[in-house]
C-alpha cells in the first residue's frame, strides 16, 4: 500500500516550478558535461499544450524543456518523499519516459520522420535511509548474453539524494544547493546563516512568490523538524523569518539549554538503570565463580575418600555383571554354533550334489544320443519312401511350368525384335548387319519394348544405337 505523502510535496512542486531553481538544480547538483551545452534562457515548463491527460494526472511530477544543442531536451522531475524506497523506481521512470514520448507524438510536438527528444529523469529523494534501489532498469534484469541481450531495455535516472549530496556541491550559492542545505539543517544555528543568504539572494521582485513559498515551508516543515514547535507564526517573507530568528535566538538558547538538561538527566537515569542491571549480572557471575571454586576444593578433598570405596564397589559390581553376562552369552553361543553347523552341513551336501550331478549328466547325455540316433534312422527310412514319390511329382510339375514360361518369353521377345527392326527400317532405311544381329540377340521383352518406343523418338539411327547397352554395341561408321 502506498505511503502518505510528505508535506514537502506541494512546497517542492512550487519550488521546482521556478526556472531559476531548475537551472540551479542542473548547474550545481548534476555534475555532467552535457549541462554546459544547455541553453537555460529557453527553459519553459510543459503545460497542457505539451503534456496530455496521462501525465497530467501525475500531479507530483514536474516536466520542463530547454534547448540542448540543436534540439529540445526534456527534464522529468519525480519527487520521492515517501517513507519507504521503491525498488522498482527504474521501471517507473522507463514507463514515464515512454509515456512522455507517446504524448509528444500524440500532441504533434514530434512529427513523423523526426527524432525523439532526449529526456533527463531526475528523482529527488529526502528520506533518512540511503537510497538502495537500482538506478538503471538493466540492473533489474538477470545477466543475459548473446543475441537476446540486444532486445532488453536500458535507461538510467539521476538520483538527488538530499541527505547524501557531497558538501563541496552545497556551497556554490545556487538556489537548489541552498534548498538542500535547509533540508539538512537540524538546529537554529544551522538555519540562520542560510536564511540570511537567501534574503540577500532573492531581493529581486521576480522572486516574490518563491520567497513566500520558502517562508511557509520553513515555518511548517523545517522549524518543526529543528524542534521549534511553539509560538511559530505564519510567515509571509524570508525577512520576517530572519528577524524572528534574531529576536528569539536568546530565548530559544535558554530553552534549548533547559531541554538539554532535562534530556541529559533523563538519559543519566536511563544509563544508571542500564548500568545497575549490568552490575547485577556481573556480581552474580562473580559470585557463581567464587562458589564454583570453593566447591571444587571441597570436591578434591572428598574425592580421595570416595575413590577407594567406589573402586571396591565397582569391582564387586563388575564381577557380578561378568557372571551374569557369561551365562547369557553361553546360551547365545549354543544357538549360534548349532546354526553354523547346520549351514556347514547344507553347504557340504550341495557340493556333493553338484559333483554327482556332473557325472550323471554325461551318462544321461550319452544314453540320450544313442536313443536319438536309433529313432532318427528309423524315421529317416520311413520318410524316405514318402519323400521320393512327392519330390518326383513336384519335379514333373516344375519342369512343365518352366518349359511353358520360357517358350512364351522367347516367343514374345522374338516378336518384339521383329517389330523393332520394322520400325527402324521404316524410319532410317535398311539396317546394318551389326544392328540387326544385336537386336536378334536381345531376349528381355521389357528392354525391347523400351527400345521400340525409343525408335519412334530417335532423331537418327546413330542416336538409337547409342541407347543400346554400351558393352555390346559399336558406333556405326
């Protein structure tokens, strides 16, 4: 669930709606080289004419634009004043940047064929804990290598963690640096010099609204944080605050001393109670150590007396236990030896059985062979007479079938060969004797059919002869 917003939010939105404050933010607190190429005279806050409904609904964010070299650069300020750190801030920034580009396209600010303008996202954070969220969306992805890495998004945002800005950046005199110094001031002494510098720095009439906002914010937020909670009026200008600080400094000093004494006394009592508990534990521990030392001395004195008595008693107990164990083990050994004897006997019986089995096996095999041979000879004589008649009958049938088949094949091949010669003589005239002889030698009907079809298609007699089997033909002269 989202945390309640800090009272900083509306004030900061007013602060960074001032172009001088935004320019100071970039010049003084963003240590990047491209800042030198920015034209701060072109700074303009994006209103409804640049930002559509999707981004206008984010009331806490501020969008500016200014010229960078030959194009516009957009500055996206996100105010993060929640009590917890959003670990997915990089994803939010990526989404807001894409949404800003989409709105610029939708509004016609960026037209077809033009490049998208660069965007600088800045997250302003004033929490007490250091910022720990990833500052690049790529850090939220697992390590990815190879072609897939080209399709993963990358975008960073600039983090302004006000509690951890380096001190050397805070003494430039810029408005943004002064604002961070006020955020970090925790006492009256720290506030007074910063307020005086701002009074001198913001005298121009154009800063009237900014002076008013700083005065309200100091009274409602900064003074309360510094412990000034009573008799604080509603301020309208920084000069009123400067005068009030000077007037009440002595009063607050005495009050702070009195409060410090009370706090010191309370802390002293708390420390006394804490130390008393520690001393109690320590004295008890020391008492235990002394008692243990005395107990050890008494123990050594008694130990010699007890030693002889306990040894004598131990011998008697050991002898009694030994006799009982002997009787118990004797019964166990009896059963175990009987069981082992049975196992040995069974093992020897198995060995004798295996030895006899080998002798019996050879004898029974030999007898089986003799019986099998005798039965085989009788069956062979009986079957021989039957096989003789059957094989004679089958041979006659096979011979008749082969003769019929060979005759049909020879006749078909003979007819196809005569037809082939007639086709060739019809197309190419009288055939050479070598070609006629080769055709007469062919006996495969399938080959003769194919050659007859080729005779109709061949362009010349030589082309036909080239299609005859290579090992049996010669080219015509």
